[in-house]
C-alpha cells in the first residue's frame, strides 16, 4: 500500500541533473518496487495505490501486470497525474532525488473506496510506509487499513522530509502506525525522526555499510551486509523489504529473514534500475 510512480534514471552516471540529456523510465516508489520484488520471489502480491489517467499510469499498470502483480486495487485518479521522480547517480553513496509530488499525487488521494477493505484485512502480509502519512486522505486510509489488518503488518518508517508540508507532524503519525505494526523497518535517521517513546517489539534497524541490527523481543542480533560494488543504492531497501516479507511468509525467523533481505538489497544496489532489478527467487537463492 502506498507510493507508486515512474523513476527517470540518467543514462549518464556521475552527472548533475542539469547536464543529463537522456533518461530511462522505470516503475518506482515503495509500493511498485516491493510488489514487483514479492512477485518475482513467487508471492501472490497486490498493489493498493493510485496512478494518473495518462500514459505514465498505463506504463505502471502494464509493467506490474507483466510481473503478475494484482492491479485490481490500483485505482485511476481522474485529475492528478502519475508523478515522475528524477535521480542523479554518484556511486557509492550519493543518489539525490527530485520528486514531482506537489501539491499532491494520486497515491496521496487513496481512499477506502479504492479497494476491498476485507480482502486487504485478510491478506497474510501488509506493507505500509511513512510517506503515505504525509497527506490526507492517504493518511487516514493507511492507518485504518493497518489497524484492521489481521495478518503481519510491516511498517517502513520511510522518512522523507521534503515530501511533508508539515514535517513536525511525522513523529506523532509514525507512532500511530508503529502501534499498529508487527514489524518496523527503518534506518537510524528514521528511527530518530519518529521519536518513539519505546522501541518496537520487532524492529529492523538498517545501518548502511554496518549491516542491520534486529530487535526481536528481548533478543538483539547484528546481521552483516552482503558486499557488492554499488551502482545505485536506490531500491535496495525495497528489495530488502520484499525478501524480508517473503521469508516471514515462509515461517523463517526475523533474523533469517533480514539476512535474506540484505542479500536481495545488495543485488539491486549493484544495478542501475530498481523495479526491473528485483531478484527472482532463483537469483536470491544462488546469491545466498
């Protein structure tokens, strides 16, 4: 559930945006990337979001359907257009993003009428992110879906201050989402921004090159990174989330699920694309 759009990645690496002459278009956004990642791992995945009524929205839908993602709950917004996101690529660790999501975007207009609430509530796994809380009605729709969900709910803190009109609202809203989640995922900056009164029972703390730290009840475990030569770090976190959820669905522990997620993220970081770089189950198993 959440953000989807198109990513425009430069064909010239290590080049400022003002000097880039050509781009390649991909499906992007947390929901688009994670749904694709799950489908490639063999999970029956559906996306709950909105796109515009134009060619970019059709591109998103066509790609997801080719990947065998269920798009019944990918609504078409009659007014707002599918948002593009431009990036620069400066390996290994600088990938500035330029979002076109103001004053709003279709997925921020997500309403309960866009999907079957009971079907979503019955799904074994539901993903939601902090970006979905930045505007109404997506904010209320997302929180209600998380609270109604009867399976495992994964909440990615996804703190992007440039997408908030009132960044100070993030902490309080993130706390509401964390209270409705079973597993919380975020990096150190995102956890700090959420200003949580207490650490969640099950938290996956992403620490960049230092790997991940997994808190599961009273247990604390460090999981190392899978070393690769980074081309584009964008999308690695979405591949991580998809493989994490796939492993949880298979009954693996949170620590073992994070290990698989770390490898999946590394495989995507070694390529330029995000959605189109998501590993298949065979590729993930081979890397493991």
